[in-house]
């Protein structure tokens, strides 16, 4: 397995089964071990998102995201350049897991605080020369900072992508198993939850510039949707 160096810029891509990129996100490596790749970004990190996602944020209309999934089902969508906004992100991605654990941090006085944990259900990692590929499977688990409560998110969108065939029966079975694994990890306080205090205290290394993506020939800059 290719290893990345601490501080190195890597690109996380969501790649549709057709081979087309659905999104791209520039991150910096915090640690890369056999257990998991840990990567992060601050506000200002470069991303590329489906143009309809950016429109949903600009218009304050979440229903436009449904149009984005409809476009995915037809294989016709466009990406727009964007920048990550508002939160610092710390991501923990085991190579074979059908999920990643993410922590989002927001301003708090002169510092930052952990806003919430966020389990994103997605394909296992496929390493590339410049980062890793996966594919977001829509449904998420949002966990309070102190790990005492949680709730499922985007179940409606998950049902919609299931109807469209974007998430296959095989992938659905993998998501169901991953849900149980993530909840067991939370209950057992394993994975990143085993060291929740250290995660809560984490802050972006200010010596690192915000990571940048390789730039296409032409693109339209927009504001990226923030996690959670």
C-alpha cells in the first residue's frame, strides 16, 4: 500500500462506477498507518463539487440536491471549483472500511471547538498516486461531541439513490453491515472514539497552507458545502 508523508497534500475523490469524478477534496495528511489514513483541512481548502450541490447551497434549497442525484443517475453532471468553508475537518479512514469517521471544528472565542462527529458511509479506499478514491453512499451518522447521543442523517436521500439504482443491493448490504460496525465502535469507544479527548483538542497545524487541488483548464469558483 502506498504511504503518504505527514503534511503531504492528498486528493480525496468520490468516483462514480462510470469512472467519472463526482467530487474532489484537497486534504493534508496528519498520519498514515496500517490502521487508518488521517487527513485534515481548514477553511480555504480547494474542492470540486457537482454544480447542483453548489446551487443548493447558494439558493438555500436542499431539494436541488435531489436534482444532483437525478443527474448522477443519467451520467450527466458538471463539477464546479469551490473552497471549503467554516469548519476545520479531521478525517479517519481505515482502508477496508465502508465508512470514515470525521470530526468538524468551529470557531469558539479565540479558539476552536469540536462541533460534532460525523460517520460518512462510503466505499473502501482505493489509493492513487495523488491520494485516494472512494464513493459517498449518502447516508450519515451524526454524533454529539461528548459521544452521548447520535442520529441518522440523509435517510431520505439514501432512499432516493436506492430507487435510482445509484446504490446497488450489494452496496446496501455493505452499508447495513457498516452501520453496525460504526455503532459498535461508538459503544466500545474504539477507533478514534478511544482517544476522543485528544481528537477534541486537535487543531489545524497553522504552519500548513490550505491544500490545493490540481487545477483544470477552466472552472467556475463556488463555495463548497460544509460537512454535517
